[in-house]
C-alpha cells in the first residue's frame, strides 16, 4: 500500500486517477515495481495492497481479472523476465531403492504402496491414474483397476482408459512392464503378492489401503504422505 502511494507521489498522479486507480495507472505501477527490483512473482501481492486501499476507501477496484491491459502487462512481464519453476527431483532406480529400504514388504500397506511406486515408475503414469483422489471418488473408468493389470509372456500389460491426453475414452493406452527376474525392482512378483491379498474382482482398485482392518481405495493423500515420509527417512528431499 505504501509502495503505491510512493509511486503516485513520485509520478504526481492526481488523486482522481489514483483512487480509484485508472487502468493505465495500474499498468505503469507494475512497470514501476519491476524497474524498482520487485520480482514478477511478488507483483500480485503489491496489487493486493492497492486493492485493500480501495476497499478501505469504499471505491471500486478493477484488478487483473477485470482489466485486459493489466493482465497483458503482467503476462508480458512474466514472458520477458521468466518465471522460475521449481521442478521436482527425478525418481531414479537409486531413489526407488532408497524408498524400498524404508519399507516392510510383509506389511500389506507397505506392499501396496511399493507396487504403486513401481507401476508409476515403469509406466510414467500420473498419480491420478494410479490412485484415486479420495476414497469415495474412485472411478473404475479413470483410476487403475485390478483387471487393468494383466500378466503376459513378457511380464504384465497395464491398460489405461483415461489420461491427460485421453479424456473421452476415444482409445485405450496399453503399457508393458517387462519382467526382470532377479531384480529388486521387478514389478511382477510384487503384483502377484498384491493379488494374493484376496482383493475383490477386476473392477476393484488396483492399489488399496487397509484402515481398521478394511480395505479402501488408496488415495492421493495416502500415497503422497507415505512417499514423503519414506523419502525423509531415507535422507532424501521430500519434494521428489
């Protein structure tokens, strides 16, 4: 808020143009902030301060959502200056083995989690394909079912009917996971163990969590929480 008032003073902006702020005044304010060393990521916070100033004075506010030119100025600044994106660490075989070292595969929940990790790794599937967002929103047409993972001569074939690029079931995606006898990252024996837990039929969730003795679909939260915990226990960044 003080930054905006300082800007108006420096550039001798009339009160009638500063409050409520004219679109051109806000656009120039963004340019002023960036020239003054403010990062493009911080610009929305400064505009929020101007918004509060308007609310305190009971005058209408035209922000980025309602101002085409202000929006375009900010987008242009983002393109020109670049917005740094913090990428997640890659999951490598070394990382997988570190996760496995923190699991007890005699524990049914750990076994399920390990199977989900291996399948996601070898198929490059997103979390939304492998597990449900919430237990009550499991959808056999979107999320992976037990019957979608079929054993074949080479290992298993995983069938996906919905992905980010297949949203209307116009085709199916089939991804093979080859057997790797002797490897500690072989998915097939893990999947055979999971099937041996006696889950329901082919439309049952492929990966589940046992809570109070009852199975339910594994969720994004179940998977992410355990992943972060095991990474931290292995001394690895939990943002992987």
